[in-house]
C-alpha cells in the first residue's frame, strides 16, 4: 500500500491566530480562511486545517525538516520569544540529539505539543 498524509484538521481556540502562528513558525503564507478552516500549506503534499474548538484537546505533532529549515525555525522561535526545549517538560532552549537526529519541543497557543526534528545524520 502507498499512503500519503494529505491534510490534518487541528482544533484551535482561534483558528486564524493559530494559522498565523504556524505560518510564522514554518515561514509559509496564510492566505485566509476557507470554508470552516484556516488552512496553511506546509508542502505540496501537506496542509494543516485549523478549525474552531472551544476546548481543544492537546495533541502532539512532529515535523521532520531539513537542517537549514530546523535552524531557521529555531531562529524564528527565538525572535518571537517562544520557549522550547530538549524534552517535552523543559523550556531550556536546548535541542536533543538522538542517534544523529536533532530536535526540540514547544507548544502552540492551544497547548498542542510540537516537535521539530531533522533526519538522522547516521543514515
């Protein structure tokens, strides 16, 4: 079987503000709402659709990015003073290195846990 994830619907208290946050983090355009969603396209193959929820249940979303994108995301988070860390519990501005894969964790405005990581350098 060949399956590719096309889009995700992510609950948000304020779908537009959340879409704008993710657009800044990933340096992509937010082009405005579409139907019930505030979508951003992360890549040609993946769209994040933010939808309004009064009390969004927190989820974990992990994104694998190239090393240069990883560094740029960290710089944007630093510029916006968004805390991140090398564990889900710590906001120590550190990154982890697990078997050549770098990464870090931070929260979006709704409490969703986000993880940014690179492919393993040991491949």
